[in-house]
C-alpha cells in the first residue's frame, strides 16, 4: 500500500512540476529559447501574489488572479525589450540573456524582500491542509488534487488553444518555420510576444503553487528551474503533452525514490532524467507537436 | 495602359562585393502573367525575395498600387496582397494540409470562421488537395508539397502571386494542369510573376517575358520576341537555338 500511496503522491508532485515546466516548454517550442530565468520568474510571481496578500489580506488564490495581468504584461515587455533583441544574435545569446535576467531578478528580490523565507500557505485557506484518508496508508490531499486538476486543465486548454484557435495555428506555424510564417502574413514578433506572455503567466501559476505547497525565498528560482527543465526533457523537448507526462514521471520517480531512502528522492529524479538523456541522445524531438 | 499593381523601380541589392540586383525595373499589372527567365545566379530569386519582403533592397523602391512598401515586412506585404511560393516547398510539416491553408487564410487573408473554411475548401479543391486535407503535411510527396505551397499562397487571396520555379520536376500532364491553373488565376485578375527554368512551359501562358542576367533585365517583351533576341540566346541558351 505504501508504494501505491507513493505513486499517488508522486503524481500530485509531478503535476506541480508540470505546471512549473509548462512555460519553459512553450518558450522552447515556439522560439527555441531555453529560459534560464524561468524559475526566477515563477518566484517573482509568488512574491507578486505575496505582496497583494500582505497589502489587502485577500486569499492567495484571489491575489494570484489580481497579479496575473501584471505578469502577462511583464512577459510582453520582456520579449519586446530583451529576448527579441537577443534572438537576432544567434542561439547562444538568449541563453546568456536569460542567465543575466535570472541574476537580476534574484538580486532585485533580495533587495526588496530580504533573504527571509516566505510562504503563501497561511493565506490560501483550508485548501493547504485539507485531506481525505482513503485507507490507513493512502491519503489524498485537497491541494494535491487541486494542482493535478489545474495541470490537466492547463495542458488540455493549451492543446485546444493550439489546435483550435487562430492564434494557436499562428503559433504552431511560427514555431515550425518563422520565415515561411511571415510569408503567409504572420507577424512573428507578435506571436513571440504572446508566447512569452503565456509562458510567464504559467510560471506565475507555478510560483503560486510553490508558495502554497512550501516556502520560497529570493534564490528559490534555480532549484525550480532544474525540476522544470528535467520535466521538459523527460517529456521530449517542444512537446507540451510530453511535458505534462514528463513532470509526472519526475514526481513519481522522486516519491518512489523516497521510499527507498528519504535522501534518495531528488537523486531518483535526476537518475530518471539522466536515463532519458542517454536513451534519447541525438534523437531529441524538436517540434511543438499538436495533440 | 492601366497603372501597375506591383512595381519595382531601380532596385539594387548587393551581397558583399556582388551586385545581385543591379538596377532592376519591373512592373506587373492585374490579369497578366509575366515570366522571368535567366541563368543561375542572374538574381531571379533575389528579385522575388525583395518583392515579397524577405529581403530589403539597398536602394530603389517597390510600390503596391502606388503605395510604397519597400520597408514593409513580409507579413505586412502578405496582408496587403502579395503572396509567394518557394522553390523548395516549406510546408508546416507538423500541421495538417487543411491547417496549413487555414493559417494562411486567417493570418494573411484576414478571413474568419466560416468564410475562412469555405475559402480553404475551395483552394484545396482547386489545387487538387481536397482528399488530403486531414493528412499531416509531413507525409506529402514533392508534387503535393508544391501544390500545398501554391494553395497556401492562394489562401491569402492575393492580388499579386509570385511563383518561384514551381514547374520543376513535373510531368507534361502536371505542368499542363499548372499552366491551366495559372491562366485561370490570371483571368480572375491576379497579377502573376513566374520564375521558371523550363521556358516552353512559361511560353504557354505568359503575356510578357523578362530575361535577367547578372542582376539586370537584359530583355523584356512578348515571349516570342524575347527568346529570339541575340542577348537572350547568349546569356540563357548558351548560344544554341
């Protein structure tokens, strides 16, 4: 029974990783940008929600909804000011630019909020602690279930967006061949800006869940980035559905690994990542695939 | 003669020391097919790139219905009615044939909803791809990819259609069908500029032939006159004929 419980908890944990990884997957899929600041943007989103909670006393979920438009605007601005310029300078430059962005965000957060550890758990209401004991060895937490539900809706919604909407088609066409897309009337700059805005919005959602599940501080970003990156690679780079499954695989590897030894949890995830890299070596799938 | 739909005036483009376009003048009218011939490296594809907006000329101007579009991006030109095909087809391989055409109709053509669907169905039927509509473009052969390339260009309902070596590798029957189709587009008032190596295919449909060599237009006029000119024979046909 403990193993069943471990797998179940792993699915919940993995759904969280998938939400974190979603934006990373979008930016790689559409623009071939590996955003090293993705984790920091998630943490920035958590702080944005935190500030609204502190100022208004609202629930973290409400505060997140308020902070979301700000994060979307931030995504647009980021693309139009930093990333678009770096994209013109070859494939290495965006990597360096986002690395620099990561350092800037971390230091600004240090400056504004001190290195103290924060949490959104207290302001998220009973969702943080509620759980159902199914049997003696099997429990389902309300938060785990919520994260899983949101992850499925998020990825399902994105697939529908990409396969059913005009902007979605434009995004897929641009992801495949930006020059050819220009020649059928698609403004790739606008598509890229939308993709980054979407990615930053999902990063903020990941940051919300991070803050409710546990704690964060100004330098929490890189750790989140590693898990998100592993989820994307395990699922196949550029494949959104793969990212959801990759996140869940990573989560299950960690919780099952913890059954072997509590210290082995994170290592088990890394080993899965390494195994996938070896198996896929040279055969990475580099397309944003529809359903 | 009525005003040109698309006109290039003294267009120049250098790649390093090489003048690929060395003062090209060209005008295209609605309802005419203009063929462009010339040896490899004459600047034909560069001309197309400059007209479609993939490249910006160093100097000179390009106008669409008397409006200067020299600095407009390829996407903007497409929305204004300039569509093109590539010599090597570039379909969006991860998308279905229908989606390939649909994205062009909605982005470049500005169509929405049912209008876009109807247009796509019509264009796919016209290009003989209707039965493949739900196949992924990845699985198409070369001929089908060329047809899709054309269908995607037509889905933006262009006023000007730029064709780059679309007839290469076709059988006689296939190129006859292509000629018939281009003639149909011409009769609907579309201005067509067609770059092609296979001169006898061009001769069947073009009203005017332009011969380029070393970045310049060296001859222009009725097809039969142009192919008979000594300069053209030297440059293009290598002194034969």
